C-alpha cells in the first residue's frame, strides 16, 4: 500500500497494490498490520457502512460531536468526489477542505481522522461507497455543515443543483455549527 499526503496533515490518500490478470483483479483493501506498521495509521475500526446513490446525489458534510468518527472511505461501484473539511478549532488548517476523486477504477481510499466533516458527490451514473469508522454512529451527536457554505467555498464538480436529503438541505454554516473545541 502506498500512503499519499494531502494538503491537510492527517488526511491521506491510500493506493493499494492491485494484482490483475485475465480473470480480473485482487487487492487488500485493509490489513491492520500494514496500516499500523507501514502506513502509521493506528485506527481501530468498529463499524462498516455501505451506501448506494445515483448521479448528483450529494451526501454531507457530516460529523459527530459525540463519538467522533475517523473514516476510511472507498468506492466499489462508480465514481465520487470525496471531501473532508477540517473542523478542529485548534488546527492550523481549520475550515480548509480537500477533495479527491475516488472510484472503483482507481481503487484509492481516503483516510479521514476524527475532527473532520465528510461528504461526497456522485459523479457517475451510480456509486456504491463503503467506509469503515472508528466509532459507532451516535444519532444524538450527528451534525451537518451546509454543503455550499460560502465560507468553505468547496469546488464541487457539479453544474446543476445536487440531490440532497432534508438533513443535508438544513445543514449549518461552519461559523454557526456546533464543532470540536
């Protein structure tokens, strides 16, 4: 596995070693020993989530103030634009975001530690996203930052209004959101 630094420290792209032949491909999407010893990521994952969405669905920007979750995100069908926003007030990169294309084809994963809001936009006809989390879902601590917060100015690759849930439509701007101290 190859660890690729991003513009925000602690957030990494991970490229697996993929073995292909005439039958298809094989790769390890997660190996605790390699993540710990080779990549230096010591997260303990407790939950796997799997979502399916159609083109132009935008999910996020989600985070939890109770039981904050680190996430290891990958795509098994289609392509997404995956975004992480640093919402750690004490961080030098507070309020900054990064975005990367993750796809079933490129097999890249994004490691997003606790302290970040996360969201993605489906840019293929359909996409299935699987992500591991470092803590359990806590409905009472679930929060959403507005996907189009002008202070964040995320450059979503979309030309028409996204398809949003009520929760995502009603997200809060970062400056008024309840976040980590």
